């Protein structure tokens, strides 16, 4: 539970994701955020804004297809976190969790779910389908992710909120 409450940072890759539905967030994107904002705080929650939250609830524009089932995987197109960036975060930054405004932390057509594996084998949860983050600043806010209790579950729905302190 301690991984789900903490200082938040937002890394906005929405321009890149708008140009490429299958965009993979890179280490360079993380480093560019740190160049602009300073090194991310230890034990923060990183939220990646791709802009795809604004496409919800239209399945075709959000997921790339409105089809369902295993045969639809080839038609899924949405951004995700590059596995190398997930591994880099695990090895180089102390973080509590990551979140993204797409259906998965891995890009749409992933079959190996390498970003999931890199994060979750290191007890770093991924918050998916995060709502519109456009009003959040790049830093200076707190995240509260409150999951539903599911006995024996490996994941489940949660309500996520961000608090921006008054200036």
C-alpha cells in the first residue's frame, strides 16, 4: 500500500504519442524531463501523459480497434513504456509506482509485456487507464491510488486522485 501514495511527477509525451500511436516512452524522455525539472524525487510516483485519456470512451480511437478477443491484439495501437526505460527506472531511480493514460503500461501489440515484468518483478505497480492529466503540473503534487481489495488478485480497479497544494 505504501507504493500507492506519494509525491507525483508527470512526464508529458503527448506530442510524440499523437504523432505515433505505438510510441514507446524512452529513457531520453525521462532524462529530458529531469533536464527541465531537476532529478525526480526519490520514492515518487511517475505519471506518463500520452494524451490518450482524451480519446476515451471511443474504443477505436483509444485502443486502435473496437474488436475484442485474442484476434484483436494485432489491431491494438496505443503508446506504452519501452522495456528499456522500465529497466532503467528500476536500476537508476527509486520509485514507488508508474501510471499511464493508456490501457496498459506496455504498448498495444506487446506480447511479452516486458515493461510489466521489469516493473512488477521489482514490486513497482503500474497504474493503467489513468484519466486526463492535462491539468497536472510536471511536479509538485501528491498521488493517492486507492485499489479495490481483491483476495488473491494480481491487479484490480482503483480510484486515483492527485492533490495540488495551494501556492
